[in-house]
């Protein structure tokens, strides 16, 4: 299972990468806005800091506009994946990207049937947003389970990238379902590292160590 970090903050990316657990990065317009720097500058810095795929989102709403952005983004660095909203125009752009060998991440997916369309259009990744669906009294992880089943049934190569991850249980469930990737904020990655028994056990070992004759 791969872990991407869901941020545009280079310091967070470096912190998580130094633990050896990061395979890629996802960004979105809100995350880029939060760092208050130019998109291009931030994106290039991220791409140079990580070897794996870096998702960069288009902001046009028409297929033509998305394609102009997709071509420009994909020229910047080899590891850029173009993030495209899951709309009819987005599906058109996804098919063209597939034909032009531009990698895509279909974002804002809230149903398994949307994910089916993304796979048929040739998306490289599908991003079901589990946390935002849970927020609306939906069941984000049930959607992911359906997507995994459907992709398995038909042998689609589109990778399931679980997004809008809010807590460790989303990651555990995603891993049990065989999702290819989970993209997590640094806060969730740090939660995954922690266990009270680890802290308690370490404190005891260090206390006992003080008794060892030096
Ligand atoms: C994924 O690619 C998105 O950037 C992200 O996971 C959205 O998460 P949020 O619902 O916490 O904003």
C-alpha cells in the first residue's frame, strides 16, 4: 500500500518523507492557497523534493481549458499527475490525457458509479473523498469497498487513491480493502505512528536503563 501526503506545505512533506513512508503527494487549490505562495513555485519545489507522483489540480471547467492546463503541467516535471474534477468535461479531458499518455487523478469522487466512469475514461487514479462523504451522513469506506470490487470484477487498472482521510480507521479500512493508496494529512500520518503502550513502554525502558551500572 502506498502513502501519499495531502499537503502543499514543503516542510510537512520533508518531515513525513524523512520517516521513509511517503510515496507521493497530493495537492488541491485549497491546500495551495493555504501556503500563500505561487502555484508553480510550490509545485516545482515539491516535485524536486519527492521521487513519486505529485498531483496538481486544474482549475478550468471546460475540457479545452483543462487540456491546456494538463499539457502545461505535465511538461513541468515527469512526476506530475494532473488532477481533474470528476465532471462530464473532466471525463472528456481524462480520455484525451490517456491518449496523450498524461497521468491523471480524478478528484471529488463521491460514488462508486462515478469511479466506474473514471476507470472507463482511462484515469490513472481515482480519488474517493471518504471524510467529506462521512460528513454528509454517507459511508465513505463503503464507497471505497464498492470501487475496489467493481475494479476487480472488470480488471480496471485505475488505482484507488483514498482521499479526504480524517483518522487512522480510514487508513486501516483502506488497507484491508486493498486500496492502492491513501493520501493523508501529516496529522493523520503522525497519529498512525503513535500508541500509548509504545510511549509507556519506552518510558519504563528508559527509567530502568538509569539503574544499569555505567
Ligand atoms: C485529495 O486529493 C484531496 O486533496 C483531499 O484529500 C481532500 O481532503 P479534505 O476533505 O480533508 O479537504
